[in-house]
């Protein structure tokens, strides 16, 4: 397993606590910077990930590390489930999500809860499907988080995980590395009050066990029919697994 990378390296608090603090700090600018720095391509990647659940037609979905809710809103639009529940460790991000839910009049379809992704506050086999977008690399204990996600899905239910990965093809690998390590932190410093958050981003991606390594972890905790679908020459990946 890769070494643990934390947002703030000069503190003794746990990664979990640091991730919560980081997202609380950047919550108000998160949506803007996310779309700006990805040039809007993140919207396309989200749709591709959500389409993995189209034929399953899940009635209930748990969106882990829901953040400000963008992935869940897109899932509501595409999949038309009866209910989506979003859980996140950052109250600041959830506050933004709640404002968006109220503004769109979707409180009957989408609710959010404060919770730890490695100890989800839900019953066993509660949801038809589970989604995570750009959240698993922030887990303190990745294996434990994956096992708990498997626990709350109904038998036959599917998990769809969208996460950054490391491209290996020239020149995409070199361009990606330059953008992530130099441009992204610079933009973060310009627009965010927490510049460290945008230095942590490339570090967390570099340390994340992506591709076959991540699929192996999904297999280890009990997911079946696991698959890895690289996007954009491996900049991002969609992982799926069934309970």
C-alpha cells in the first residue's frame, strides 16, 4: 500500500480530521474551482460514471463523500431514483449541498447527512446502489471504507467509483503531471483561502493505489464482477463492483 498522504503535514491530527478541516475551508469555492480547473470535463466524466447504473435502475442510492452534491444531482437527473442519500465528513460541504437542494426544490428526493465513510450510519443492505466521486483517495483506511460501502449495498447492488488515476502514456503523463503539480496549486492559491488543499490534490492522486491495485482491493473486501474503465488516457477511472 502506498504511504499515507495528508492535507496538513505539520499537525498530529488524523487524516480523517484533516480532510474534514480542508473541505470545510474550501467549501465555498469548491464548485467553482472544480469546474474551472477541469475545464468542465469533470461534468462529462460524472455522466459516464452515472450511466454505469442506467440498466440497473436503482430506486435508492447512497452517494458517499457527496461534498456539495453535484454527483448526486446528476444522478437524480439521469437515473430518476426514488431517493438519494448523500453522506460526507465535512459539514461545510454539506451546508452548500443543503442550500442547493433547497434552491432546486429536491428535499423529497435528496437528503444529506454528516458521517464517516469508513463507518457509515446506515443499516446493512439498505441501498440498491452506491456512488463515490473523487472521494476514496481521501479515506484514512481505504480497505475499511470499501468494506463498509459493500455492507450497506443490497445483494446484487452495484457500486460505481469515479476517481483520479495516473496516466501512463506519453505525452499525456507529462502534461498531466505538470498541470497537476504546478498549475493546480497556483490556481488554488489564487482563489482559495486554503492553498494547501490544492497541493494535497496531486499528492493524494500520486499516492492512491489506482488501476489494478484498486480493483484488487475491491476484490479483497468482497466485491464481485469488478471492472476498471480508464477515461481520457487514464487521467480518471471508473471502477464498478457488485455485491
